[in-house]
């Protein structure tokens, strides 16, 4: 059973701080990784994808991938109250062409 | 371009009744996925299709659940008979085979079985 692990939180950070969200995965051959944001009562929204080791930046978001450690992270700089949501890590099962999701980390940004 | 469309958005039914959920994927996408989300189990993949053909239904919980995709623009997920433990939010998502496999989700159907 391929697994994706996340700390459920809540992770509480003050407005303007950096929020760091972490994810580990069990399948060593995974090549594609995604971060989704889900507001309460809404559907998951794709915010970042990463395929190579290292960092990928998009605005205030940075995804980091370390395949050797089987670790993916998401950094949110200058956190805003509107960033308060659950963040889901997803890993592509290459053989099945399907995503396995972690249980999500709830982020709270305090004004 | 319109995103993934799901209907109904909310469904309340009584135990034993048949429930049909509907999904229209993004035009041109050739993969379609059905997920179920609950507090206890998180987001679970139920079944997915490629070019209208079911590829993997190993996540379908039991024979009461069935899914079809009669054409590239329409899919249904049916529960018959429904049970209270089927209460959840059901999401449909789609993606393009030749792309990076980023999946885009519909708004979901919140199902309550009394």
C-alpha cells in the first residue's frame, strides 16, 4: 500500500510569517508531486506541482523535493489569513496513473 | 473554459434509495476520476477512466457502487441501495494524458443518507 504522510496540524502561524508544510511518501519510484489547497466546504485546488529535486517557486509559494529522502515540502512566504486552509500533498502512482493523497495539514494564519 | 461540472451539488436521501451522481470533465481531458472524501478516511480514489474505459475500480467499496462513462463528456456514479455510511463528499476530477497529469477537481456532491 503506497502511503503519503502529513501532519494533520493545525499549524498556526502569525500573518506575515513563513508557513512550512511537510509530506513524506513511501513509493521510491514516484516522479510527480502536487500540492492542493482545500478551503472548508470547497474542492481541492491545485497550487503547485514539482517533478525534479530542488526548489520550484511560484509567487509566495515554494515547493521543495528531495527524492532521496522521499520528502516534499511547501513553503508559503508572507502568510495571509486567506491562506488558512487544508493543504493536501499528492503523489502520482506512475503505474496506475492515479494520485495518492495525504490526509492534509490544516493551516491557520493568525491576523 | 468551463471547469469540471458536477450535479447535484447536494443530495439528501433515505437509506435504501438509489443515488446517481453526475460529472462532466473538462473538454479534451481523457482521464476522469471519482473520489470520496470523509473526515475519517480523507480523500479516496474510487475509480478512474481513460478514454471512457474503466481502468481501475479497486477503490470501489462494494457492489452497491457502480460507475459508467458512456461518452467523453459524461460520467455517472451510482449507489444502489444507499446506506448512511455512504454519506460523504464525492468529487470528480479530470486530466489530460499527454500533460503533467495535474488533476482538476469539480465542486463536489455532498451526499447525506438518512
